[in-house]
């Protein structure tokens, strides 16, 4: 029976708090595991994502990302957490490339603060629901919806970016599960990112459906990169750098760092902490 080494890391931690950020399980090696077994292991750990490191001829490692229900082409906190373990396993130093199903992703570190460069978005599109209908989905007033919600994808899953007029509106948001099914991306899944300015930074929340359940993510790197692309679409002055607070409502306070340079390249970073490791025997 194979023994599989794994690590538990927290990504996008706030002030390097050990039990903040978004948890991730990283398996040192997925060699010999088929997709069905990887999926079952992701369900076993039941974290938002679990990753498996594999050899790559194009990068320091190939990374496969699984939620408890399906495989993802790209996601932010699995990328940064996997990079942290790759460096610990001497697969790379402080700057290298990872191979994802969604493409090659460059990562770099300063200490335990990791940053990824997001793939450029193929474009963006307007939502089908008008602002008043979106407000009803999230238990808000029409006046709470800000300027130009957009569907955006930077390498991963298309997500609805919903700007709100105030941080208070972000905190008040209470999505209605039945109505949330109308927020459907091009892959047929439901996910939305609410955000508003909070004294020079951003306050955000990310909602998604998992089966019949409506869930909230504590820290969403892919959504932060989509926010960067939204800023490009809205022709915000560049370069820009934002701190993003997320996860307080889930009990997992998180801090993400978003940068968009003058060339419209989007970078997302945050602090990574390993809190445990072990061996699983199949």
C-alpha cells in the first residue's frame, strides 16, 4: 500500500497568524495516482482545494488542483501553497514556473510571501442580470450595486465581479441560495465576488455553490486576479496596488495583495505558513 506524504498550509494569512488564511492540502507526489483517486483524496480532506505535485518537462512541477467535487484548471491559493511546498522539496528556489491545466504560472517569493502572475484574461462580458436583480440575489438594495459588474476569467474559472458602493454593503450581503442559481458562469457553475473600497484597500467576499449548498470562501486568489482584470476593463489608473481583506465572516481572516503594473500584468500575493504534515496510507 503506497504511503503518501502531505502538508497542510494556510495561504493569504493575516499578520502571519497560524490559523488565518485559506487552508490547503498539498501532496508531495501524485505519481501513480489516477484522477479518481485524487478526487477521492480531496473529498477525504474536504478542504476547499487539495493539490498534487507531479513531474513536468516545462516547469518546476505540474500541479493538479481538486476541490471535493471537481478538478480546477487554476486557482490562486492552491498555486501559492503548492509553490511553498515545491521550494521546501527543492523543486525550485524563490522564483520558478508551475504547470497548471490552465497554463504556465510564474511564481516568486520574498521569504514566505509568495506572488503569482495571473494569465491575461481572454476578455470579459456583461452579466445577464440587471443591477436590481443582482441586488435581490445578494439580499441588497439596487443602490448598493456599484459600477459595471462583469464576468471575468484569468486562467481559471469565470467569476462574476460585483462592485458595491460601500464596505457596509459587502458586510450586509446575504445571498439567497435559490436566487443564486441565476448567477451562472460559462461552465454552468455559480460564483460571485463582491467587493468595495475600504479606506484605500478592498473588502471582499466570495460566494459559490457546492452541490445544493451555498458556501463562502475565506480567501480567493483567482478572484483577486479577476479583480485586477476588472480594474483593467474599467480603465483604472495604472500601476495600482491594493490590499484585500476577506474571510472575516467565515472566521478565517485573510489578506491578499493585488498589483496591476503599467503593462496590465496582474499579480496576486500573500503570506504562506505550513502548520502540519503527515503520511496517508492507501
